[in-house]
């Protein structure tokens, strides 16, 4: 099919920006939506007419987020659902509460996560003995907890919400069933440990692998539920403190973070990536890196 025929079949109206990325009326779930990139996601979706359920462990944080993210005009809205997505009990609580209000959801954005800290591989003698002593001081508990929250919980949350996602088409009248967007990290792609955060990086690499597997297994069964993952780089958040570099400006970001663009990502960068990914009905199994530095691994 030629590009001329493709354009003709689509029609000019369908190719308008407002329709290409339309989430007006969508029902969305954003886990860990009370802070950081989850809150940015909720604000962007609600600002464009979506009904957004944000989840998290802390009721007071969620309520503050609702006040921040609720648009002053338009159809969009934000609603808090307290629940710990890293436990089956918490996931079931979220699904039960949302199911009591909605017949379907259009997108599940697994955003919750944690960085547990780690021994700094650069702060010890760079000898076999020094490295062994420093890195062996880490704990199994920290590794397993990081994996439980950042990866395993995405598996359980995805399957728990799968029936509601499927109903977006059968009961919600949408063109396709709902889709899943898993938030991983450029740390799951880089080949360095970023000064020793092996547990976090390995867990995020597992999240990317999980997303590929879910996309493939859902496609094999003709469920129509797309699964993609975004791997963010350096965005200001609770996990990434850029304060010192902010004060130093563009050159500081180049030096401290290895970002050739000389700045961290911002809300516009992130919202563009999220909305374009969840609305593109021909994208599944993709890992989308949104970072200005990850190719320069030697900087880390």
C-alpha cells in the first residue's frame, strides 16, 4: 500500500493532533501516582480529559496529589485509591474498589517503584579484596525487596486488572481493549552498574523482560491487550536528586550526569512519550528509552 493510499484511507480529520493522541473519556489507572513521574502522568492524562485513578500506600500523599492533578476545567478528573501494589492484598483492594465504580479501564500504568540504595562501588579500594568487602555488604533482603516491588508486583497487577482491560472494547465501546504501560528505567538497559546499584538495575532489566513476555503472550492469545515499557532516564523525582546540577546549569549536567543536552527531562518530555505510547494501537512489546544520556555509559 502506497503512502498516498494510507493517507487517503485515514482522512485528514483523523490525522489532526487532537485526534491522534486523544485520551478524552479514558479511564486510567496509575499506580504510584501520588508523586514523581506517576503524578506527572496523572496530571497529563486528566488535563486531556481522562478519568484517572491514582494508587499508593499513603492516603495523605494521594489526597494532596488529587488536589494538585485535578484540572480546573474540562472533563478530566483524578481519584485516589489507597493500596499497596507490592502485595496481593493491596492489589485486590485496588481492583475491587475500581471495579465497583468502573466497568472497564483503558490503560494501566504500572509506575510504582523503589530504589533501596546500595553499597557504592566507587568508594572502596578498587582491588579484588576491596570490591569484595564493599559489595558483599549488600543484603539478600534488599535485593529481593527491590525485585518484589519493581518487577514481581507489575506481573501481579497486570493480571489482576486484565479483565477490566479486556472490557474496554467489549463494554466500553473502545476500538481496542485497554493496554498496559510498565515504567522501567534506562538503568535496566545500561551495561554499567551506575556506581554499584546492581539490585535496582537488574530489577529494571527484569521489568523490561517481563513487559516483552506479557506483550507476546497476550498477542498469542489474541487478547488485543498491548504491553509496552518506557525506560526513563534523568527526571527530577524522589529517586533522582538533580539539585546540585540544577544550580550548576547546563555544563554541570554534562559533567555530573553525562547528559549531552545539558538538562534533565521535564514534564512535557515525559507526557509526550506516555500519551503517544498508550494511544498508538500498532505498538506492543516496545521498550522506549526517554533519556538524553544512556548511550554515553562511560559517563556513569
